[in-house]
C-alpha cells in the first residue's frame, strides 16, 4: 500500500490482534493521524498499544471507546473531532468484535444481545457519530469518485457471515451468535453504502481470513501481519466499483 502521509484513520479494537497490527502497519505506511480506539486503553491488555503511542507521539492517539456503549462512542467522537482539522477523518476501520463459542442450542439471550450490540449496533453508531468527519474529509479532498484516501468505512466481517458459504461447510461453524452478527454487519454495509453514496464515502465489508489471534486460534493458516498486509493492499485499490461489496484480504469478491 502506498504511503498514507495525509491519511487520518480510526481503528476500533486496536489493543490486540488485527486491530493492533492495523495500527502498526498504518504507522509503517506513514499515516499522519491514527486514532487507536479500545474499551480500556489503560488496562493490562493495552500495554503494547500504549507503547506504540508513547513511541509515536502526535501520530498515535489512544481513544477510549466501548462499541457496545453508545455513550462511549459519542464521547470518543467528540474527543477525536476536537483533534481533527478541516480535512476531517479519511478512514474508519470497524474492527472491534466478540466471538462467544456457542451453538444454536447453547447460546443464551445474553450471548445473542451482547454479540449483536458489539458486532452490529456498535459499528452502526461509530459510523453515525463519526459521519460529520468523514463528510468533511470527502469534501476537502476536492477530487471525484471514491477511494480510501478520500473517505471510507471498512467493516471487518467474516466469511462465517456469508449465507452462501456456510451451508457448504462439512460441519456447522461452532460460533452461532458470531455468524449471525456478521451477516447483520454485511447488511449494515449494504445499507450504509447506499446512504453514503451521495457523499462519495466508500463502504465495504472485508473478510480478514482465518487468522492466528485470540479469536482465530493456533490452527489458523495465516498470522496478523499477512492478513493486515492483504487488507491494506485491498483497501488501497478500492474505487466506487467495489462500493457496498464484500471482499476478502486477497481481493476476492465473496458471495453474500
């Protein structure tokens, strides 16, 4: 991916796994402003993220953001907005998610509600609260069309949310609430893409692959670096042709 010198980006769930690697690689790409958001920036699970912020003052800003709490989302947007200039926010990476290991028969009401709140409603309200800054970035760019460096929303989804892929698996995916929530996130992408088209703000869902993380486990075939490198290559190539689409980290279009 080309250097992102003028790019400003928000990454949710930035303290570990894919989110932390996304912050690292945005730094490598020389993104000028990275807002690294997570539920507890001061917690023990955020030590690596705090170290990044310490080593890159003025570039990486830690933001307290619990995507399951609309008040937290609103407060984070107010903080980020106070630190942005007239050029707004170019990129939102909706990465934060939960994955309870439950089946159709074992999932509780609490499992379903918490997963949907975090994986679907959270990204929705992040987009809504940060929309003025995306619009500012799209307007400030002064160029036609859609691209990541103008204004874009990237929803980190999963092939587990594909209603075409799931029936073809030899065994049911063991994370029932997660799969349903990612299908919901994909529909959110479709709706959001329609609503943001007039503002020329790009929006897609992207599957990061099966990745070695706390969620993906040790048997996953790729690591976070491979996944994020691939996703950033895809994001860097996006145009209005992919707007509202569903892709994976290799650039392949996935079926809904």
